[in-house]
C-alpha cells in the first residue's frame, strides 16, 4: 500500500500490484457512473466494472468496462465475479422509496431476493461488500431530530423494510461468516449530471433543472418538510473512504452519514438568491409526503466522524452555487 497523493482523501490508496477489482451493480442509477469514475482514477480504468440490465449511453460504454448483470440471476452474477476476479462488490441495484410503493412485488424481488444473491456470492468469494442504506430505514417511531445510528427502526415503506433487512443480513453475515460488509445510510443525494429515479427526496434535484429551464417549480412536498441531504461528491467520497477504512477503525458496520438538513422552502430561498425570478408552487403528493413525514429530520453521524474521519464539504449555499454553476455556467 502507498499513501495517497490526493489530499481530499483521508485514507490510503492501493498500488497497481494490490488494487482491488471492483464490480458495481445498478451502475446506471444516480450514483454508479460517478463512483466508477472516482474508483477508476484510483485503481485504473479496467479494474472497475459497471453493470446494469439496461443499455448504457455511448459515453458510459466507452469510458471503461461495462457488463450486463442481472442480480436476480445468481449464475450470471457468480460467473461475472469469477471470470473478472472481483474483490470488491458495490451493490447499487435497488428500487427507491416512492417507486417501491408503486410496485411492491418488484421492490421485494430486487431489494430483498437480489440482496440474498449478492450476500451469498460475496461471502462465498471473500469479497468486500458495500451496500448503501438510507434515511428511509427509519420510520415514524424512530427519534427524528436527531436520528442516531442505533435506535428503533420500523419503516413503513417496502424500500425501508428492505434496507433494514440489508443492514441486518449484512451484519449477520459479517459476525457469522466473517463477510467484510460495509454500509452507509445515505441522506437524499443531489447531483447535476445524473437523475435519481423514484425517490422522495428527488424534488431537491428537480428544482435546479426547472429553475433553469422554465423558471417555475412545483414541489410535491410541503414547504416545511425537513430532510437530511448531501451533494453527490460528498456521498461518493464517503463511500470510497469507508471502503478503504482500516478494519480496526470500524466499530460498527452500518453508519449514518450526513451533510445538511433543509426544507423545500429553505432550498427555494437559497436558489432565489441566484435566480430571483424563480416561482415556486406546492402540489403535495400524499404518498411522498407520508413517507417524508416518517423519516429523520436531522441525522446524527457522529460515529462516522469519530471512527473513520467523515467530514462533509458541501453545505446548503455551497450546494446551490455548485449545482447552478454546473447546470448553467453562464449565469454565475
Ligand atoms: C429516496 O428518496 O427514496 C432516496 C433515499 C433518501 O433513500 N433518495
């Protein structure tokens, strides 16, 4: 191992000889392409394989290895891991909160049966396994302000139930079979060049696109709905940092991570500082509102900060300036 020259990382990187070989499932969602880019810079282009069941756009296909992989097909998954000598598995395939409620059987298959395949393959081949969890793994009976790592978890969505299941199964496999399972509970993630699909926190991405395209945004949550949020660069960096954290630094296997909390009203006001002509209206979606009302308002991530040095870089003003600068560079 060698000490990294990239100052934004707190841990170590790998030399060419002992680099991990990484497979990312659900690679064409909001986070996979960005994570692959980051990991390819550290471990080399050909050591990070993106996978999905959809056809990738040309720029993704040509930027590094891409492979078809269906997590519900155990043999296909196993073949990919064996043939490519995979050592790290990053499991991003999942149906998110709102879309999961619209198709519970599919969410159950992908989020629960798919996870079982991933766990078995990871345990059988001695892989380091990262599975993201979420603020959605908490529910109305959890403390919401703030929400600590360890507390009551009785979510009321299939997404939340599947993520508590993933946390518990991953930890069980860790203690029972020695699986190197690592899990972060992500807040709502905000990104400019990739779209989330079917989440409750998606409004916080859509507002930027609508503000620039039409100058009008209709929010599907009430103005004072406060939720934990994070800019994508912080989220991807946290993921790499926990994956590289020395085993002895991890006192737990599932950590909350956070950067900021805001409501639609507060986000709109911050955007209006740059685009005063933006009009915001509210047309509440009952399903999404009920979900958001059962989720944490503030997320306590002190254990991540203490154990492996987690530190966010983007707060609300920084997030808004970065998103607007990215989507519409001439305006700023
Ligand atoms: C969702 O809204 O479902 C996701 C999440 C917070 O896990 N973005």
